[in-house]
C-alpha cells in the first residue's frame, strides 16, 4: 500500500501541503467510486475473490460421509482427513473454518446434511453487502480555503513555524530513501580508463576493458 502511494505521488511530492492533499483526495475519491461500481455489479453472494475460493470446495465436499452427533455437531469423514463441525459456533477441528471464516469442505458437507444454507456460515465481511458498505461513503473535495468553516478557537490560535535546520550545501535530495531490504543498482566505475565493471584500484587492464560491465545490486 505504501509503495502504491509513493508511486502515485511521485510528481506531487514537491507541491505545497494543501495542493498535495488535494491530489490525494482526488485519487482516493476515484478509487472509492471505482470500487463501489465494481461492488454494485457483483451478482454472487460473496466478493469475487472469496467466491472463486469457495466454489471449488462444493465439489470437494461431495461423497463425504456425514454423521450427526447432536443438534449442531457433525462428524464428516472422507478425503485426506476428517473433521468435526459445529455449525452453530462455526468451527471445525481442521481449523480451516475457524481461521478463514469461510466454510471448509467438512462444514459444507455438514450444512448439506443439516439442510442449512452454506452461505449463512460465511463471515458477513466476505459478502457483497459489506463490500458495498465499505465503499459506500463519498469522499468530497475540501473546497476553496475561503469557504472553510474554521472555528474561532482554531482561527485565533498562534502556530509558530517549525525549527529550520541549517541546510547542507549542494542540491537537496528529491528521491525517497529506499525501504529496508530494497536494492539499488550501482555500476562499478574505473576512473583510470573511464570504464565500468571494476574500480580504479583493481584495474589490471591497459586498454580499459569493460568485461563484467553489469550493474551491481547494493543492499540498502
């Protein structure tokens, strides 16, 4: 997510703060609206990613032997492993149902045996309704500064400028600092023969050979 925002703001990072916030607001508004349109177009009960993960489990649950232990508990056999399902607490001894909050093959077999809708066992956070609600709010522009409704206690507050450190000589750095674990490409340069692939101290060539002229990955 952070890397996506960095690439999105690569041309706007030098803007004044207010202009930078406007760029972020415009992008977020577009993202929210695009995702809301996608959510509204869904015809399945679940989000596309969860539906594609859930569907194959129906076929895998076929042919499983299901034994009812009590009103809400079922013992499901068959396949590589068996499982004991509690359709009320939405758990299974295989732990897949407990962790994913999406019915495993044992829970699907138990739901069919109990004549319970399989989708009623799915976490509501995976449903289309929650997907629509997640992007249902509109992100409005802030508007012109002259139209802001600023409380008097804020407008009269004195805000001192931050302490400015003495600027170092040379052109200021504009590129961001790489994250931990990232690599940057650097070429070994020979100042003796203006060649790449080795340093001047390790230069054994009289003609400035460029053998091994490949960038070197340097960890940050």
